[in-house]
C-alpha cells in the first residue's frame, strides 16, 4: 500500500514538472482545468519518454528543479505541516525549512515516475463559486487492475494564478501526513532539530538517488 500511495503522489509532481505550456497559460486557467491539463501531460509524457520509463532520475530531477516551483505553494505547504510551531520560527528558519521540505518531497516522489504505465485520470465536477479563492479538485486514477485511486488537490488563488498546497491520496492529505512527525521532532529538538533531520535525510537520498524517502 505504501508503494501505491507513493506512486500516485507522484502523478501530481510529475505533471507539474512536465507542464509545457508555461506560466502564462497557468495564470489564466481555472483550477480544475489546470489540474486536468497537468494530469494529462503526466500520463502522455511518462508513457512516451524512454528515459523516464528507463528510470533516468537525473532527467527527472532536472525537470523537477526547473518546472515544479511555479505550480506548488511550498511556503504554505510547509507552514501547514509545521503547524503552530511555524509562528515560533525565525524568518531564516522558515526559509531553511521550506527548502529542506521541498527537497525531501522532490526526492520522495521523483523515483516513482517511471512506474506510470497504463493509468488514466477521471475528474469529478468541481464544487466552487466564481469568487472562491480556495478550492478542491477531485479525481480518481483508473488502473487496468485494482480499484480506482482517490487523488484530490487543494488549490489557492494567488496573483500569479492557482497553486496547489495539499494533495490527498487514498483519503490521506499530504500536510497531515507530515504534521505529526514534524511536531514530534520539534518537540524533541526544536525547529533547528527538524531542519537538521530533514537535511540529513536529503543528503542520504542524494547519495542514493535510486531510493525513495519515507515519511
């Protein structure tokens, strides 16, 4: 089950880094249309790119580094995962925590991109008013075998367009998944301790890129 969850968290990250139409389009897109476009680009590119299918992680990492940031609100995602402790962190600690958390997520989900084979994504009607600035886009991943996989997104509207700040796979929100472990580490060794723990984990992953992280 853990491998399955990791694989489908990857669907979102793959789409964000493989988006080819750029920020100008993203700024004008409705949130559900943005996620639909990115999801289709995930599947098309992952299925047809021989390097990705072969597990070329350098290619994946390069795309993550250049394409993921425009579509993810990492500051908000990190602040939510840190919870009430975020307010106690200095601006420099917040900056370091965002950087290390972003790196961890990139390492965690990049390794599973080559596992995308024959999936397709179906979307449910979005329930939102035109003036809403936060929405949830709901979808499910259809596989050749097995039950559909729930894959939902929370987005917020910013001046540059809609950005994703949380993802739900199989009923579990990404932010909540990390919130407990972050709180435990901060309680034990403070914000600096959490930053150090994430940094050490990222260094290990960097030296062994074929492996994926666990929460």
